[in-house]
């Protein structure tokens, strides 16, 4: 069997900005929810059997207490933000397993779910459906892969190395150096994608990078300045790595069979009719 783990937060954002507005009889914006649910049910119609969707019930997480600039819900369109609880409700009614995250993030749930599913010998492959680069750290060989559903591109471990220049295990260290603007931390000044990949391809982890750049024997520009920055801001780099490291110690399911889709609940038809009746207009 294959297990599909879907980033519901990403999907909600993607559909919100891709679809025209649609409001139900109460005036609630529902277009993104309608799009995500149709998309997930389309995957099931296409053969997906074991499916779970992770959603950020709130945007903030434990990481906001570690770094003041970490992403929040500020600036998100109210019509988009209001669809998060609705998406959870509709997916659950459709009989799809939903993991709503509060203390942790949807990405943490995807990481934890992938690790748990991969431990089951019945599972042929775990497919993490999201383009978010931090999920690349979860890829293992061809057994746990990452799928960008918008482009159809699948990244196995070799694909991650081609894309980032480092192995999946070094992705948190890579993000600590280059930063992640989507999550709200800047990385270290001067450390770009090429220099970070070159150094981590050799040393793998921040702790293993020598303080003296003359010991690197890596072809990077301004190695001395990079080494000085890392020495001066090593604690900050380690903090950023903590932010980038996804948590896998979350209890989500006991048996992978709990992710099997067995059909919608009795309430889904009524909910679906309400969504289908929503009036579409230009946003």
C-alpha cells in the first residue's frame, strides 16, 4: 500500500488564490475548502487508499516562543483564515483523517506521520504531498518521498540532493544557514544556497564545520568571512536549526489501517450540497 500525507494548510492557501470567490447562504467564503476537498477526493478516486490531511488549526506554534519573528497569522486574509476550521469539518465529514495542529505545525504532523507509516512493513511508500522545503528532511531513499501536487514533481533522496546539494538529514542545517522567509527566520548573513550546500555536503552538520575556513578545503567565495559569521553567530544558527527541525514525537495513529478511507459519513451529502450551492463571483 501507499500512504498519502497531505499538507492541508498549503492546499488551502493554494486553492484560495487560484479559485474565484464562492460564498454559501450564510455569506461565508468557501471556495478554497470546496477546492481542497474536491482535490483530495480526486486523489482517492485516482487510487489513493490511505490518506491523512494535516492542518494548522492556528498558525502560531511552540516555535513562536523561540524566535520572535517566526510566522504568525498576521496579514492572512480573514476569508482565508476562516476556512481552516471549515476545512477540518468538511474533510472529517468526507471520511478523511484530519490532523489539526495547535502546539505543533501541520509540517510536524506530516513528518511524524511519515515516520510512523514508514515503520510499517505493509507500506510500500509514503508520499508527503507538499512543496515546502523543510519537509525534504523527511525523505528517505525512495520509500519516503515528497510530491509537489501542483507540478507533479516527486523528490526521492537523490532528487533532494540534486535540488539542494545536501542530503535530507542536512536540510535543517541548510535552512539554518540560508534562512526561510516563509517561516520568518533570516539565516546567517552571507550564507547563500551555493555556499551552504558546498560546506554541508562535506561536513553535513553545523557542529562539524571547522571554525577555521582553511580546514574546509571547499570551493566557496569569501570562506573566511563565512567562517567568521558562523563562529560569531553559531548560537543563532543552532536556534534556526531547531526552528527548521520538524518534530516527529507526536502520537497520531496506532496502526496505518486507521488511515484507510472507507467512505464519507452520513453528514457529508448535506454539507457537500451546501458547498455546491455557494454562489461564485470574482474576488
